């Protein structure tokens, strides 16, 4: 009787490792990234205590959503590696993963993608690329919610392999595509806005905006693509959860990195120009003011009055806090 369990042990352990190791790695990365997010949020409110309401609401939503996502993931991790350790039924149960991975992941990614879409709209003053991003975002959000519903109804992972493949592929594929469009659209319009008569300050601001957006967008797209490849290639295990658990935090940290990057753009300018960038309350608005200031000061026709930049030549007034209209 003692000889029967031993042959089964070597085959059982690798199978269990395929399910548990990705969850453990994903959870550790999740904790690491939420720690980085808290640091960035602290720096954001320290540097921009009076930022515009749109940015503050976005940051507030991200913090609340990421805390909820981390709580859901932590609950399942404790259940698998703590109270239910060694119980195959606990490992097979989906737990709260339907909420913490596809539902919260798609919601946070949607906020991040719309954040980038708005920035592109401000840069381009054209709705084509932002509209395309919005359409793809709606698709990935719907597919993420669809995946969450299927996981919740299935109750166990063994019932999901066939039913979950289509919505999850659409979710991760749309997420990757949206990021690639964001990177390409930002690069195109920032380069298009460059003019030979711009000052060094303006060109530096443009370069920094382009660099930060392309870097963060490329990181988001890369991890989403790797996650998709892992799911399609190794559909019989949880390898993709090693990334999928914390993928949403890449978006959150990217948004905070972009918001905080305005401090570096401000510090690279003179005090007079830096104040204009700081008051704008928006990275894209900061770009617009740098362009307007450079072009009008060179001609000697710019006039500063309070929170307004008045350009007597065409009679326009641009309010410094109106990032949405810039």
C-alpha cells in the first residue's frame, strides 16, 4: 500500500506548481507595484496640491481601484497558500479572481487608455485617433467584463478553458492594440507640432512629453502582449496570471509617472516659464503654453495678466487652468 502514493507524487507536484507559482509571482509583483504607486501618489500631491479636478479625480479613482484589486488578489493568495493549502478544491475554485483580474483590470486599463486619448486630443485638436482609441477601449472593457462574468459563473478553473478563450483573447488583444495606437498617435502629433522657430525650452518640453508617453505606452503594450502570448500558448495552466494579476498597476504607475513628469519639465525652464507650466495643471496644457509663450514673446506681442495669457494680435485669451479646452 505504501508503494502506490509515491509514483503519483512526482507527476502531481509539477502540475500544482504550474498553477501556484504564477499566482505567487504575480502577487509579489502586485505588492511591489502598489508600493511604487503609493510613492508616486505622495509625490504627486506634494508637487501639485492644486492640480485640476480632472487629474485629481483620476488619481483618486486609481488609488481606490488598485486597493480593491489588491485586496481581492490578497484574499485568493491567502486562501491558496494559507488556509486552503494542499486542498485541490481550493486551488480549483476561482475565488475572487473574476473581480480582481478581468473586472478591475479592464476598468483600470480603460481609465488609463482614456487618459492617453485625451492627451492626444489636446495635442492634435483632432478626434480621429482619440476616437479610435476610445472604440478599442470600449471593446477591451466589454471583453474584460465578459471574462469576469464567465469566470464567476464557472466557479472552477476547469470549466473555463474553452469558454474563456475568446473573450480573454479579445480583452488582451484590444489592450495591446490600444497601447500601440497610443504610442504611434502621440509620437506622430508631437513630432508634427515641432517647429523650427520654437525655443530650446519648447523643444525640450516636446521631447520630454514624447519620451515619457512612448516609454510608458511601450511598457504597457509589451506586458499586455506577453500576457496574451502566455495565455494562448499555455492555455492549460496559470502562466499568464504571473503578469495578468498586476498588469493594471502598470497603467496606474504610467499615469502617475506622466503627471509627475511635469515637475521635471517645469524645473528645466526659467522661473517665469516654469510658473506658466505649473499653473496649467495639465501636461498637454503646459505644452500649449510653452508654444504660445515662445512664439509670441519672440515677436514682442505677448502680455501676461494674472492667470491669463493674452495675445493682442488675435484677441484670444487662454485660461491657464482650462486643460480640457487646450
